[in-house]
C-alpha cells in the first residue's frame, strides 16, 4: 500500500489528473483520491483544462455548419466486436436522442468500449468521473450515431439467436461483464454466477443463448438469471467467463470480501472449492 501511495503522490506532483493516474495504475478513483486530495493541480494545468473546454465550446457551432457533421462508419454484418459494442451500450449504457453513453467502475471495460467504438467513430468521448461512486462515464454526442446505434440495439436483440457461436459468446460476455457477479459463500457452500436485468425478455434470451453452450440457467424473477453446479460453472468458465480486470467492488458497505476481487478469479476459487 505504501508503494501505491507513493506512486499516486509522485504522479500527482507530476501534474497528473485523477483519470490519468487511474489509467497508469489501473486502480479505481476511490483508492487514489485519498492519497492526492490535498495536492492540487498546478494553476497552469487548471488553465489548460479551461482552455480546452472553451475550445470545444467554440468548435461546436462550426461543426454544425454545412457538411462538417461528424461522420461514422456503418456495418452490414454482425461480428463479435460489433455485437459486444452494441451489447455494452444496451446493458451498462444508455442511448438517448443525441448521445451514446457507457458507465462502469472498471477501467478495463471503459477502455475496451472506447476501443470498440473507435472502429466506427474516430472522435474521442467526453469523460466524467462520479467522485462519490467511482463510476466513470464516457459519452459520444452525435444525433445520427445515437439513432443508428438505437436501431442496431433493437436488431441485435432480434437477431443474436441466429448468429454464430462467436457472436453469441460476445453477447453473453458483455452481459456478464456488465450485469453479472460471482456469488461465492464457501461457509454455506453457495456458488452461483448471477446476472441482473430488469427486462425479463432479455433474461430469457440470455438463458436461451447459454443453453446453446450447454450451460443450463434459471431465470429467477423478478430480475436475475442464475447458473449453479460444478459442471455448469466449469463450462461457463471455459466458454464465456468474465473479462480480465473486471472486479467485485470491495468498497461497497455490504462487500463480503472487503477488497477488490477479480470476478474470474473468484469463479476459479468457487470451482476449486467443490469436493471431488
């Protein structure tokens, strides 16, 4: 911890912002802020942020004139990457009239969605960090893009059942990365992969797609799908799994582990805890 604290302080003294330190260390804002809260950015850096914000504001009216609308690429066929991008916006994101938004506490997932979006839209997203929850939000503001992605979201829900196994896997991985958790309570022999979603038809769709990988799952109303049993968890671990860098949030008041634990590591522990 001391070395991490020293790293945070050293980076802050180099005039690094909280988000820059998050990207360098791979640690959440809540872990970083306590070490740097009394070290302000330099006046020159603050002025740089203000100038950049002013430049963005000045640039928008120019972009709205003539044919200077920001363009994006369209796609005619589903690939694992396009499936994951649209699915992430569906599960932990939001598509409004003029914006495509993605929220997550995992820096790994934020960077993954940014990379996926770059294949369609070359402009950088706006970023905003919720200092209370540690959730990072990226948003792409383009009316035409948001309308296109909203249409693709509806298409994906209709078509994913008939896509390739790789595309189905991509959809399920996005779902469990965004909406899933590993419920492992060894003291009471409790081992479950759980996924939450208020839209029950989506839970039923996830259940069907899991069945295509021979992974039985139960839809437990009002809002979750559950996978239990050693063989089923092993098959989930092999076929779908959680992405690296996706953690159980140890900062929650009801956290069982009281520290950030990688979901895929917890899944491995749960499987290993079964008696032969």
